[in-house]
C-alpha cells in the first residue's frame, strides 16, 4: 500500500488535510506537523520564543496532534517512521530537501499575506522565504510538483509570483468551498457589525489595535458590535482593549463557529483574515486591509464542498502515474481519478473553533 504524508499546521490546515485523506481510503495516510531539518531553525524553535506564534511552534503542534489523535489518525512527526510515495504540503515556505525527491503536492489553505517590498527582496536574493515573517511567498516557490489553488484568481496570482502555470490546477479550497451551508445555524445573535481580528502582534507584525477598534466603532455607527478573536491571540489583552474602546454591550468571542457569526452579521470588518471570503461568498458588505475588489477576484470557488475530493483525485492520479514528475498532468488526473461517493461532511466540526 502506497504511503502519503500530509503536512499539518494550524487547525484549519490540519482539518483540510484530514478531509483530503478521508477521500483516499486505498492509501496508507500519515500526518506530521510542519517541520524543518535546518539545525539553526530547530534551535530557535526549541530554545527561544521567536517562532512561538507560528505553526512551527510546539503549541501548534500539540493542538494539531490532539486533533489527529482524537480522530485516530496516524502521526509521524518529522517523517521518521516511513518512506513516502507522496507528500501533501499546506505550505511551500519550508520543504525539507529530503522531501524534494518524493512526489509533492501543495494545497492552498487560506489567504496569502500582503506581498511587500521585503518579500520582493527575499525572493530576488533567493533567501529562505520564512524570512518574510509572513505567508506572502506561500505558493510562489515553484518547489512542489503540483499546486492546488482556491480560484482562477489565485492561479494567476501564483503564476505571476513565479510558480509554473502548468503545475497549478484550480481545485477549490476545503473549508471555504461551500460557505452557503453556514446560513442555517443556531448562533443566537443577528444583525450586528462583526469584526474578525488577526494575530499580527502574536506573529511579530506591527498593528495599532486601538486605532483599528475605533475605526470599527465608526463603521458600526451605533449598530451593535461583535468581535471574534483569532485563535492565536492573547485573549486577555484583546478583550481589555475592546471593552475599553467600544460602547457598552459589545460582544467578544474567542471561540465559536466564525462562519456562523459571519452568516448572521449585517456587515463584516476584517484585517488580514481568510474569513473575509465567507463574507464575500454570503453577499455581506466587507472591509479589509486588502483591496476588497482584489479579494473578490481571488475569492475561493464555491463548488458544493468537493475541493477535498478534487485534490484527492490529483493525489490518486499522481501516485498511479508511472512517468517522470514533469510529465504528470494534474488537470487530467482531477477528471480521471474522481471517485463519486457521498462526501464526508466534516466541515462543521472541523472549523467550529476556527
């Protein structure tokens, strides 16, 4: 039985990989949190707090592995137990050299951070893309053999940033490909202006949170406010700031189904958050630190929740491909190797706390 290793990260990335693996029962599927073989980076991870806000940290690994254990999935951290026939990555910012001789597939898991002048410098000088300190170069390394994009807009974006167009196939993005399902929900509040924050400070980026809160109050213009915090945020600090700078009665949630909250809001304010795509898909008026028209162009396709099946078909086709990696056609494989069966409805549970 051929073996597949799925690389996990945040709970969003982990649940997406679970959905794809669920569509590949004929293969021996294993999971590992994102890792590096770089000695310097491993020392930083183990001895300092510099990367504590990233998916390389022990904190994120433990959350991911708790989920994997709960669902009785096989764990092989750092790929030490097996030799693999295929590796499915949630990021191409770190692809250990020993994995590059194996068949590899990259899966888009969310919004890509803003491309900055520093991103251009890192790419031009061929420095490690992790030096950007964000995900601005995710999907742009051209290292993996196949790239699964959320939309045609993102396919064009990754092509423009250096990934070969022939490698990229629009599959849709698990967790964000059937957003209309969240309209019918039991979240008790309605008709508020919702604010979805981002963990910029926890990932060592600059943010004026007080100014952002005041901007949200101005946009709300007397309407009720609801804040949903990013799971990686310092909750105590964030709550204190919000309550001190918003009208009485403002709601703050650190947990709960974000998509349900968005479905029930009348307007959505975000910073750098993939959940803005939920608002766009559900026809909400949205605000973002990104250009909203550009976000609408990039928005993940809505395909009734079959993105994981599309990606699984490419995995299946690649594993059955006998030629060299360059001769593999992921577009043909997505059509040829589809297995039509009732899809596993994992999404509600999977992103309940995202």
